[in-house]
């Protein structure tokens, strides 16, 4: 086993690359979105678009706005260079490759626009209003270039946002609407741009146009900025090529990664995920290798000297999922010597069918019949089948009527999930309502059951809420939709605890708080739940 330190020993005091890239990207996406929205207002009128432009420009041209915008742009570009330098392999999924190419093309696309508008404003006081901007590019070629520039900036930002959030259920649920807005905004911006151009041509709106000398100076600034950027980009790519050539020529710069049934020789400095992708080993990575998820995690066996210290992003992600010390993220781990790695989430037919598990806040309800073993000894098997069918019908119907999903029927127990399409407070309210409804319907059936089988109905329930992974689990065609995580185990243990409880339902105080139920301090019991490191505060409900 690896001698790697515990993830909890690496406190996160400063933002890592992930947080910095995320924050700077959001600033740039907000700027681009406001720019497109302002263009779209040209469908109303040139005056309205110019009025809003003046308000927005007042913020972005101010000291704070300028620092925020150009600081975010500079930081985002530096992080992009760092990201390319850290990558040892450029074998990428198509979506990620398109996003990166668009990002590196943007400085070249934007150079002329920035020089003609912002630089000319600072250098010559030329007002960057729509009349001047549109007159300067009102030709088929220049207008098409302007629109392509806007589309590239918007597409890069939207792709980055989607790749960052695509593993989250809320994003997946909203994605059809968000996609419509992402496509509609640049279309409306284009129409607004054309509408303003026509209005300027019809009305002859005056504009403060630059002189020939000023235009030449702005063009020179744009060419200089583009040349400097291209030189830096060329130096980056050349440095990568030199590093790769040196590694190929130096045997000591290579290490061996031992996978189950296979060994890979890769240059030192490659991440485990890059090694897997380069050599065709299936390796799941939902977030694209940015430590925004833990699906690429691997169990590592090797000396501590072979494992570099975890960065902020990796430590934060692994601490969140409470991974053991010998587990690392393949996208972040760049071994220094030979190690053995075991991918913990291996893509297969389920991932190909789009059934990758996703994290979600859910409420889990377990229902269990009491004294079933004794009843089984005295009754014919066909009578027991009838009893179970009726019991499952009552519980499943109550769960469905309350907004949940009864997903597992095992023996005489039922597991139900709430919150697949709602937020957590709503899920908890639905689960409590389902428990009440189950109690009412089981009581209504109890008298007839006692006449037929000589004993009343007895049952218990456990209810807890928290984060779990919901996915199809099983093998080949024998799969079922379920939830996996600590919350499921705890709900099951609370159902066991109901056997010695005064109430039929044992639920965590967390569920009651989320559901908006009163929590009298005198009725709270702290219990030790098997499998949990800390005691849990619970409430007992008779549901009479």
C-alpha cells in the first residue's frame, strides 16, 4: 500500500487552478453575454442599444471593472498556457479539443477589435459607440469576421460551463432550456447588429470616426499584440516539443505504470489519465480531467517517494468523497517512479449507454415487515406471495403518490428514493408524507390481515437524507436503478433501530429540519449507527 498522506492533512487555504480558472472564466463569460445582449437590443433601436452600452461601458471602463476584466482575461490566458504545458499528451475528447482551440484563437480574433475600440478610446478619446463600431465594419467581410469572433468567444465560454457542470443533476435537468438560450442569444445579437447597421444607413447617424493616422496606429497595435501572442504560443509549443524529445532520448526519464494485466512505459511527468488515453486504456473521466469529479480515481500501490504531493484541487475533491489515503485522481497524479494503479471506475457498456452514475441530494426511506420469519413458517408459500404482493402494492403506491420512487423490493423490505427531480427540502417533505401514508394504509389493511393470518401487521421504517450516487447497478441485463452511499446505509440502519423504538418511523433530525418539521429538543435521541464514525440525532414518530 502507498505511504501517501491522508487527504485531510492537506487543508485548502488558497484557491487552486480550478477555482481561479472557474472565477476568471465566469467574468469573461458574463462580459461576453452582456455584449451579445446589448447587440440584441439593436432589434429595439440604436438609441436603446447605445444607452445600455453606455451604462455597461461605465462599469467596464472604470478602475474596478478594468482590473476585473483584464485581470480575468490575463489570468485565464496564463492558466491556459500552464494547462498546455502540464499536458504531456494532446490526445483529447473532441469537445475538449474544440474548446481549447477556440480559446487559443480568441486573442488573435479579438486583437483588432480591442485596438480599434478600447485602445483608440484610451489613446484618442474616440467614443466606442455603436455608430462608430458598425460604420467601421459595415462590409460583408468585416461583419462576418465580427460575428464569427462573437460566436467563438461565446461558444468557448458555453463549452467550458457545460464541461464544468455536466455531471450535476440540476444542470442536466435545465440543459435543454439553457441550450436554447445559448443558441438564441448569438442569433438575436446577429439580428440586432444587422438592424443597427440598417438604421445607421437609413438615418445617417453621425459617428466620430478615426483619422487615417489613428486607424493605422490602431492596426499597428493589433499587429504587435498578435505577433507577441504568436511568439509566446510558439515558444510554448517548442518547449513542449523539446521536452518530449529529451524524454524520448533519456531512459532515466521514463517510468512504468502497472495496470491490471498490462504495463505502460511513459515519460515521467505524464498523468495517469494521459497515459491511459494515449495507450487506449478505457478510463472514465466525466469532468474532462480537471479534478471537478472523482470518477477517474485510482488506487495506488508504490513508495511515497514516487507520489508527488497533492495539489489544492485534488485534495479538496478526494476529501469531499472521503477517499482513503491510497486513492488518487488519475488526472492529477503524475508519478515520479514506477507504481501500480487500479482504476476504480472502469467504463463499460453502462457508460456507453449513457447510464453513468451522478451525485444527487436525496432522501432514502426503508420499510420492513416485522415477524415475517415466523409467518413464513406457518403459511403456505402461495399465501406468502399474496401477502408480499399486497404489501408491496401498498408501500409502492404510497411512495408513488407522494412523489418518490420505490426502486428495490428485497425479501420483505422496500427501499424508496425521493429527490430525483426535486430539491432536498421537497424530497424530505415527500418522504415524510409517504411514511404517513404507508402507516395509514397499512393500518387499514391490518384488520383484514389479522383475520386471515392470526396476527396484526407490524412494520418499521427508517429515513435519512444526504448525498448519494444514483445509477443503474448490476451486471449485464440484470440491472436496477438505485442509490449508493452513506445515506442509504444509514437509512437502513435507522430502520433496524425502529425494531426497539417506540415509534414506527425513525428519522434523522436533518430530515426533519429539511422538511420544516418541529424538532422538540426533549424528543431528540442520539444513537450510534453502525458504519458511521459519529453518532446521529434522530426522532421517533408513531405515525398513528
